[in-house]
């Protein structure tokens, strides 16, 4: 795949301008172009008993979080956005806000901890969760129950196989059944996919990943197509449970988002190169990357994404032992969990995800950062060639 093509496809000028300017926020008292951190937890009431500035207490709301939420809403072309203390906190709030006893259809392949929560904890709220292969539209149609299914939850591209789900088709299926479609767009980022424009109702991000981008904040975000009663219920839950992101983290997130488009584009260009080089590597059995033409989701990814992202996985010849040994030998890649930071990470996912995971035991997940692609390849090549063959 030509590097030039990747460069052309991954430009998203709108996201670049919104993020770089952080919506042009200027602090009114000093005219500072960098907003302050609003740490106050309580605010003065007006003499006539009103709170005209719009802030009363730090648990429901925070001015720094509000600024970052404004940027996320603009990036997603959403009517509103809310920040949470983590991606898990955002995702679980969306499910807890559903009416008791809701039927939920969710992707089989998705971030393992949320899948685990849906299966083990969501039933405590009376919900019934059905996991399906959401890349198979017929399977989704069979799973969705008209009038009973309240939420279809997908992740695309989905951890750790980078399975692609057709957002527009799923929105149509969900809506016809009277359900909402929520999309975990953490890996796609607003730079490459705009789920709301494709018909989704809710977008979720682990902002700990690309939105912040520097592996130094845990945060989550939800963005909505419409501020309806369901959205108000999520807001109420955030207030009641104290799920809001703290002001310092919100400020760091705001700082990280300013470079979002440039980081994501550069990392994605390197991922395209690495996927292409690794496909021909004698110690690699398979490369899983939606940018490769032989990936099952390639055609849909090309339609609904403006770039293929910076996450890929490789299946190592020689099985589990060879995969773990490869990860043990790298010197430049960091052997660590998470994704979407400036530094490239490598991880043996089956060790993390446990026995119910669809993750094959020979799979290494690669989060491509901002280092030079040739340096990253050389390090991985050295690690792969030196690892025991079985
Ligand atoms: C795709 C995806 N969604 C959600 C999460 C959960 O986010 P957090 O760790 O911020 O709670 C993660 C974390 O790895 C993730 O990769």
C-alpha cells in the first residue's frame, strides 16, 4: 500500500482545526490562550438565590471538564458530550442508564473488560446481554428483538482482531427495532470516523487512549446525537455516582487533544507501513489490520473511515511461546498494556483477556506510536527472528 495513499486518506482538516484551537478558548480575566484549571468544588450563590454562572458544586459539573467536553462534542459533531473518570465508567454509565430489564446486543469482539462487565454485571440490573458477531448483519438482525432491544453496542475497529462493523447498517437495524446504537470509537478516533454522522446515537471513547495520547490520563467520554431523556438519565447518574473527570485530568486531556489529528495521522501512516512489511515477514503467520486488502473488514473500513488507524495485531509463527518470547525481546517497543500513546506498545493479549476471549494465543497487539516506522520495524524484526520457533 503506497504511503502517499495513506497520507491523502488520513487528512481530516476539520478535526485538525477544532483540536489545535481547542475551540479557540480564551480565559476572559487575563485573555490567556491556554485555559486555567478550575479546581473549585463550590461556587458563590447570587444574592437572589440563583447560580447564574451555571456552577454550584464540583460533582455534577466542572468548568475545565466542560471545556474539554466542548472540544469532544465538536470533534464528533455531537449535540453534547460528557467526561467520566475512565472509559469503563463512561461505558457502564450508558448501560446503567437503560430501563431495568433491557435487552442489549453487543459485539462478540470488543475491549475484554467491558465485555466481561456486560456478561457478569449488567444482568444485576435486570439486563439481558446477547453477544453476536456484529460484522455479520444477518446475525445482528436475528439477535435484535423489536421493542425489547434497547441498545446495540459495537466497537469498531474492535480489540484485538480489529474487526470492522458497518455503523450505518447497524444504525438502521437498531432503529428499526426501536433500539439505540452506541459505538466505542476509541481506536477509530474522531479523526478517522464520525459514528453520529453514520447514524449512531451515542459515541464512547476511552479518552485514556488517542484523545489524550500521552499515557498519563485515565478518562472516558460519551457524545450524543441528541440530548434526550436517555442522555439526561446518563447525566443524572454521573452526578449521583460522582463519575465526572477531575479538573487536572480534564486539563491534561485538553492539552493532549490539541495535537490529536497530527498524532493520529502520523501513527496511522506508520501502521500502514508496518502492516505491509510484517505481512511479508517469515516469522509472522497473519497480520490483522483493516488497511490490508485481505482483512475481512477492509471494504467497509474504506467506506466508513478516512484512515485505517494505528492499531494492528500479528499472529506469530510458533504459537504462544514464540509470541511471548518475541514480546520479551523487543527493546524499542514497550511491553505494556493500553494503546494510543506517543510510545509504541506491544502486548500478548491472551495473557490479559483470559479464557473466554476470542483472542488467539499467538497474537501480539501492536499500538503504533510516533517513533520512526523503520526503527519500529527493525526492533520487531530482531525480536521475531530471535524468538524460539516453538
Ligand atoms: C477500546 C477500548 N474501550 C474502552 C476501554 C476502557 O477504557 P479505560 O481504560 O479508560 O477505562 C479501553 C481500554 O483499554 C479500550 O481499549
